[in-house]
């Protein structure tokens, strides 16, 4: 018997089942408010630790359409301090992002400029690839940039092919700059999803009604899902906010394919 799973089920049916999330004491503008409420009801204080939440199981909050794997910034950005281009984050957003007219032309690296998965290229000439070492890279290709005024926006020294804008190291052993504190994808996925697996508490009409469990996912499997397009990059980086918001997600229809067990009050 898996004691961790049994304990999670016990806590769910004792403290969560039949309830609606009460987020009155939370910042309602925070997307994770309901998830934080759920974790507390299950006996855990929310944190940013890179480890599975409950006895080797990663907890995922109920969502209506898509669920995140994690908010994982690249191991290296082209605008990191000490980069050879002397490029700032703000300038990066102006060159490779898009202005939002409704937000006083605030630039963001999200939506149209972003390649969400490998083998696709955005209208801004940006593509994603998984190299032979299973590193994930986002590159800029000037010839594929469809912006009509690209020659005015992009400096001459960036008007090239294959300019690496961001790089997520696949394996921890791939990381060359040891002082870099951003973990590899291997480490993030191993710690979060390849212990016992994951679980999600499911609501209907905003009331928790069941709990589902998924099997462990290792790094190589995760990368394969990415290559197939089942996992995609969903960036929300923007000016006047220092957080990078580099989130990896899958649609709930895909998460449902990974479910191996589900439990209701009567099961």
C-alpha cells in the first residue's frame, strides 16, 4: 500500500471534498490563490521549493482548460548579466517582443512572438528546437521575421540566423556555468514529477468532487511530449514586472490521458 497516496486521499475527503475554495483572505488577482488554499487544506504551506509537494506526489490545482508543469526560466537568457551583447532585459523585450496598445505600448515576450513548441516558427522569426543533448533553445532568425519594419527594429548585429535568445539545459551535467543557479529541466522534472507522480483535486460547479492521480513522468518522457506538441511554452514576460513568467503547460485533455486512478466519495 502506498501510504503517501492513502494519506492524500484521506486529507482530501476529510478537508476538501464538497467545499468551494475560500480565497477571501488571499490576493484574488493572484492566479494561484485557489491552489494555495487547497495546499493549506491538505496540510502544507505553499512554497517555491523544487520538490514534490506531498510525500513524493506533485499537487496540481484544478483549472478549466490548461495546467502548468512549472514556471521555469531558461538556464541562460541573451540578456543575462555579462552577456557579450550587453543587452538589457528591457531592450530584449523591445527587440523581440510586441507592444500592447491597451497597456500604453508596454512590451511583452508573449503571445505572437513566442514559438510554443519545436518545429514551429513565430511571425517574429523565433523558433524552438531540442538539440542532440536534449537542451531546449529558442532562436531568432532574421530572414523568417515577418515584421514589415524589422530592419528598423533589429540592430544589424542581430540580423542573423540562429541567434540563441534562451536556453534550457536538458541534463544537469550539460550546464557549463556552475555558478548558474537555474536548474536543468532534468532536475526540475525529476524532483517534481518523477518521484511518485502527481495528483489533482477536481471541481464541478466550483465544488471539489474527486481526486485523480497520474504516474511519474521522467525527463526523457517530458521532452518527447514537448516534441509532439503535447507540452508547450507559455511565456508572459513583460516590462515593469521583474518576474519572467516562463511557464510550460499542457491542455487538460492531455493531462487526462495521463490519469491512472481516480477516486470519488463512493469509490
